[in-house]
C-alpha cells in the first residue's frame, strides 16, 4: 500500500545533498509506514513530520517539491 511512498522517501534518504536531519526524518517516516497500526494514524503522523521538514530553511528546493508530492499522495489516501 505504501510501497510508492517508501520508494520516494528512500530517494531522499539516499541523496547525500540533503541535510542529515531531513534524511533522518524521512527514515523515521519509513519506519512509521512499515509499522503495524491503523493506516489513518500512520498517514497523519507521516504528514505531520513531512510538514515539519518542508519548513526547514536548509531543505533544497527540489527536495521540498519531492516532499510536497509525497504529502499529496498521502492526503489522497485519507
């Protein structure tokens, strides 16, 4: 169900031009999506974390666009 989103998050995690704190938040999102629990709870938690990430002043513009794309996909699942 979350395969595409996890794939997109992994692209950010593997991008060494992205600051470490942002990659760490994306790894946290992957762990949440892979965990047991209600889909809506997981989606809300990940959207919240990613919203925080997009407000980081150090995030590269192209990464911010990737994150917005992921959030859009997640919100369409709700």
